């Protein structure tokens, strides 16, 4: 008896959650309403698990300043925990590794590494932007006729 009540409540919950998203047309087919595309130009993603990783991410984020003129990028901070030894922090920019360092649980070391990582990531973004501008330059454009 109690199990059927849960199923009934679940079914009611699904109907309540799904019903406002869809509207019925006159020919009895469901249509999803138009939703605007969400455009997020830059992301800093936290994939850390330990206190060392969280401290690194917090310090990285606190020191982060977006380089002027850089619009779209994705920074991913991840770690591989090594029990009793520390953690291996990896920072990737648009899926390219920009920083990797083994950290022990010392706050000063974590702080120094975060500041270094910020500087390296900013440099990677500036270099990437410069290469993109150089590739779009007039000297590389042509008609295809020699």
C-alpha cells in the first residue's frame, strides 16, 4: 500500500514538473516552447576534491584577472589526490595543459602555486589570442591563385 502511494506521488511530481515546460497544440502533440540559447563566454571549472585542491581553486579564483581582449575560454582545475603525499594539480585552458604541479598541504606553497598558475594561464590565453589574430591576418588570406 505504501509503495503505490510513493509511485503515485512520483507520477504526480513528474506531471507537475513536465507540464509547464510543454504546451499542447490543437492537433494533440506536445511542443517545447522556444527558449533562448545561453551563451557563456568564459568558464572556470572546479574539479578538485580535497582541501588542498579547494584552497588552490579559491586562491586561483581570487587572483584571477581576465586578460584584456580575451573573450572565450574554459579553464579547468582538476587534481589527483595522493594520500599522505599531497595532490597533483592540473590547470587546463581550452583542453590544453597550462600548469601542473605537485602540492603538499602547506598554505604558503599552495598560494605561491596559485599565483604562478594565474600568470601562466594568462600568458597562454594571450599567446593563443595572438596566434588567432596572426592566422586571420591579411598575409595569410588569399584567393587560392598563385
